[in-house]
C-alpha cells in the first residue's frame, strides 16, 4: 500500500450474496507500521434483494503518509453468505 501514499484511490468490488441477508456494508481501514489506524471508511448499507446477483461497490480513500497495510471486510445482517469478488485498488 505504501506505493499509493498521499494519493486518492478507490477500492472497487462486486458484492454477491446467497441466503437471507438484509443489508451489507463494505469497510476499509489503513494502518501504519505501529498498528495505528490512519483511515477508516465504511460504505453506507447496501440492500440486496435477489440471491446470486452481483452489485458493484466502491469506497474512496485518501492514502496517508506512513500507510503500511490496507484491510477490508464486510458487515452484514441476516443469515446466509456474502462474497466480495473482482477487487481492484484504482488510483483516482
């Protein structure tokens, strides 16, 4: 991630679910060598209706100096499974 220091980027992905999931949120954090969280972003809830459908999600980030690690994941409510596919980190 240090290659993107002081730049604007977006994390783009396709979100897919199976089962009864009501809402999902993509989250991303960027941390420094010492573990300090430098940036945290959470995408507003996305409602998905049909099983197996893919929906594009995007999170925009400013990569701070000292950035060492980028972590991402999903929060979701309901039962079932959710996947992030085709993840890309793109410079804006």
